[in-house]
C-alpha cells in the first residue's frame, strides 16, 4: 500500500517519516499524476492560503476532489482548513467536507500549545499528545460528520466523515504514531 502526502508546502516530511516508520511506502504529491496508485492522501499543516494557491497553479484541485471521492484523505491543521466546505473567508478550498472551520482560532497567547486528548477510535488507553500551532477549530460539524475529539472546554478539534479525517493538531510532530495507524487502517478499508 502507498500513501501520498501533499508536498506543496508545510510539514510533509514529518508525515512521510512517520508512515515509513509504520512500514508504509509514502509518496510526495505535487502533480495530478502523482495521485495514481495511491491508497490514501495526507494534506499536511502549513499555511492553507499557500497550499490552496499552489494547488490551483499545479491544477490539482479537481484531481484532488476526484481522488477524495474514492479514497481516504486526512487533513492536519492547514489540511483541515483546505478540506472544509466553509471557513467564512475567501481562499481556494477543496471544499469537500461538511464542516465549518475557523482559522487561527486560539488567539495570540496560545498560538501554540500541547495537550492530552481523548480521541474516539484511537487504539490504547493513553491520551494522545496533541500539538496545536496557530491551529484552526471546528465551529460546526454537519450531518454525516462525526466529532471524534474535543478540548476540555468543548472545542471540537478532530472529526471524521466517511473516508475523510481532519485534525486541528499535528500528530506528525509527536512520537506517537497511533493517529497515522488509524489513517492507514481507514485507507486499507477503502481498498478492500
Ligand atoms: N494558521 C495556518 C492556516 O491558517 C494553519 C497552521 C498550521 O497548519 N499549523 O492555514
């Protein structure tokens, strides 16, 4: 099985490293043809405006939507913004997932923070060490979408909709590979 990582900008190396550690071949995706033969795609964190603009320039928008219609896709942080249908401002979005997302939702003082999260469907009993960097939050998850993790104050930070997964935080920057394993399992299930 091969998983792609959108490699236009942002934290794609770290995702590739983690997939490799889990024994999965990982491919950098920059052009539509790079999607051929992949079982899933990770859209990394970074800057969603830059990722969106580059995806338009490289003519990736429609190929990415067509890929997502059939395969597992996981957006982390900027990737979550890029997958959302509505973020309240105008920038290029894939607009596939029925979520409303607010960019940079955690204000100045808490630009970056780490917290232990309970995530539905994650293996093991230990909470997940989640790193948030100028992170977005889920304002609303619409019908068909399932919130799988919230902060203590109720802020939604991870969701699933069929074969799509989004997380506000950066699992590729931790030593914990359980989120990546969860995504690999989703990709595998779509292939069966
Ligand atoms: N603040 C970034 C954005 O709005 C996301 C930050 C990140 O991906 N860590 O796109």
